[in-house]
């Protein structure tokens, strides 16, 4: 697919419009302390059995494409996985190299109290809701993927299907269901009640009580309580957090304090981004076409060589 002169001029017009509104976007990046009465989810890894019921429920609720392997196929747990445009949540298996003990942990957007993705996004495509989730607005996204770079948990994924309608994908914490008074799909589907939904303050107390009551079972820490200013997805576990793929080097400073200085230069470059994105798309598209042509030529040559070899063999006889 090529770029017409009209579509190119359209990109330039859009760039001018975005640049004009840069100051408005920049002003929206003030310091924010989260919503104290928001909802959250507590994941107790000691109760998780790695059944992948949460993955299946997430797939259904979000109308995502069915995976190549069934959700009942647990062999996928043999490899470390991350979220994708077609899988907003994944369960991973971690084996203690010394004891052989297995721990399962669900991975998805942690819905930070002060989201790094929102603080890094210069068009305001991400916002923290009063309910606790971090929501994404694809209609204003320019595909810069700063959110992917900023996220300390490596969660947002980019849908490459169409570079001119860029789209970031991630867990929504089932915001539409919460608004209807329903449980998030993964919480409702968990057969072991390893996931608990409720007010964040209540879940913190539940987690503290479990740790107090069973000190031999749990690490004395609620992950997400303070990390990066706190998250609306909390974890308690009996396995050291670093052994189940969780970062322990984040500290407690909210992301906006790190990004506020960098955002000051955004108005100078924001107008050029759509043009650059269009140029990169054309380059990549052309490269893919060349690669496909080379593959076709290689197959054609191989077939010709095979046919010539067969003819020579018949002549020898």
C-alpha cells in the first residue's frame, strides 16, 4: 500500500493540529496521588494452581482471537510468556532451582496509582479512572510507544496490524464490567479464589491479615502497596518476588516525578511525529515487500535446480 500526496498532506495537517494543542496536553501532566477509594485486585500466588482459567475468561470478555493452543493445554507454561495484543493476561510458572517448588503468577497491567504510561504519553491517551483502572484511548494515540518504554512492568504491547491506526493493548481491569457492578472476568473465573476484587484499602487489610495469620507461608510484604507510588494490582507470595519475575528495584517514587522534566521538550517534537511515523511505515512496508520477493525467487530457483537435476539423472541412465 502506497502513500498518496493527499494522505501525506493529511498527515501534515494533523501534525499541525497536534502541535497546536501541545500546551494543553502538557498541562494535564500534573502530579496525581491516585484515587483513595478505588478498586483493586489481590493475587495470592500461594493459591494459584496455573489452570489458566483467568486467561480463558479474559479472552472471552475482551472478544480476543482464540489462541493456537487450548487454554487447557498447560504445556505453554513451560516457556516464559508476556502479554500480547491477543492476550491481555498470561500465567507463568516459576520453579525454585534449589527445592523444585513451583509457583504460578498471573501477569497483566498493574494499573498503577500514578501510571508511568500516562505520565510519558504526550497526547494524553492514558488516564487513571476513579474506579482504579488505567484506560487507553486509541483515538488520540500517535503510535510513539513511549508508554512501552516507560512502563516498569513491560506490559503495553503494540498492535502492528496497521501502522496508520496505531493501537496499544493491555488489560483494562474489565472497566465496563466494574461499571455494571460485575467482577472482572479473571476474578470471577478463578476456581481457587487466588484473585480477590474489592476496595484497595480493604484488600491491603486482607493481605496484612493473611501475612499476620500465616507468617510461615508468606513473605512479609504486599507487592504493589508502595512500588512506583503504588498499584491497583497487589500480590502476596511465599516465594521471593525476584524469583517469580517481579522487579524489586523500583523504589516507591511515582513515575511522574521521573518524567516531568522530559515532557517539557515534547512541544518541540510532537508536530513531526506523524510524518516520521508515516515515513517509517513506508520503509518497513517496502522492506517486507523486498523480503517476500527474495523468498519467492529463492523458491523458484530451488524448483528449477531440482527439475534440472532430475533431467540430468535421466540422461545419465
